[in-house]
C-alpha cells in the first residue's frame, strides 16, 4: 500500500489550501474534499505544492516535471502581477476603496471655500436622509444630483436658498446669528469641517445602533427604517414645495438579468417613490416608457442610470441581491 503524507498545518503559500483536506498518496491516488480542487489534475496539485513550498511530496516522472515547471512558473508570475495590480484597476466598473460607514454618501464641496481661505464643506447625507426625502432637496430646493454642480454661494444661503431654506435659525442652525450683545456670530465649523476637529451634535454611531443593520453603504437598512417608523421623512419645505395629490404608484417591474443564471430584478416603484417621488428619476434620468432606452451594468457602475444614486448615497452596486432578487430556475 502506498504511503500517505499530509502537508504541515502551519502557514505556507499553499498550507491554507490543504489544511483539513484528506491525505493524498505519493502515487497520485487522491480523494479531495473540495469539488473545485478535485477537478484539477492530481499531479498538478502535488507539483504546485512542491514548487511553492520547496517540499517534494512525490517522485514525479522527469517528463512530467519538465513540462509542468514552465507552466507553474507562469502561473506564479501571473499571481504576483495580480497581487501588485493597482487598486483602481478596471474589472467591471472601477474598483474603489470602501469608505467608513459614517462617511458613505458624504459629499465634499469646495467650489469657493479654499479660494476664500475657508475649509471645504463636508455634507453628511446620512444625517439629512434620516430627516428629509431626497426629492425635497433635489427637486424642490434645486440641488443638482452631481456633487458640486449647483454652485452654491454663501450669499445664496444667507438669502434663504438651498441650505438656507432650512438653516434659518428655526428649522436648523443659521450660518449667522446674533448674540445677546447684538454681535454677529458665524456658525461655520459644523459645515466647513475639513481638517478641523468639530464636536458634532449628532453622532453617527449612536444613531446607527437604533437602526436596522445592512451589510453595505452606511450599514443601515434605510427602507426598513422608514417602514418601521424609526425615521420620519419630511417632504415639504414652506415656500419651496407645492402640495399636490399623491399619484398612484405603478406595479413592480420585473427586469430580466442579462447574465446566465443571474436572478431577475424586481424594481419597486413604491419604495423609490417614498424617497424620490417621480420627478427625481423621470424624465431626466429615465424615460417614462419602460424599455425606451437600453442600459447595461457597466453604465450603472460608471454612474449612469441607477448609478446616479447607487454607489454614491443609496446602497452600493456590490450588494447585488438587493436588486437581483428573483431566482432563476
């Protein structure tokens, strides 16, 4: 009976691959527990371990060794190239560093701040979306969907436009107030916070503890939080919004996945309308008629269509099953 040997369980380039696997014999008659490993050539696996760890496990025939050495060398070179490839290399979209949960959705605004010797603004989407719909800001108040495209000035805010619609000293703190002695007091740091140590009134970690968890984005399931009444969304700002009768939401739309065995998409108009209304998406981003414009996943990763919101403020595109939710059999 041929002798059997098990690789040592300490770490090595291949040690983790074999840890816990059944012993394999020097004559190559091996039964592997992993179906992925099992489909590979048994001699290739033995030789790869030997090549990486410099621990010959079996006397391979000279012809086999002569053929396999160049191929294994090429595999190791390719693995090394993949390991040192730049983090932003394109695969399917552009790979980005995942931000902290508290920073997901934050927008840096620096149209004029640095030029006026002022720290840039950090706009925390998580805090504002816990109180307001997306629609009331991006439709009624006129904020552009692309960061920095609105061109807000301090004069605009003081006049009550954009941020000034709420930051007026009544709904939220004003950019300028007056102390008891009649002196002007500027409240700059809560917004112009880049590079400054600011003691914020509202703490993200404390807020998140009371919210339903989610894997990506802010780590908060915002849809469930709204449905359970944990957050109350304001969809009206006096002087800017117009009250109108609610429209009936269309039925959910089923979109077929374009990759083999990829679950189909179930698009809920109701869930999107709670936050966005109809105007945020139609007709500027999506035509009203279903299927009028074809679009691809690559375009979404590039920030078009669904990607206008997802990956920026709404949950990121790597959370595939949130959209591709209908199994395909």
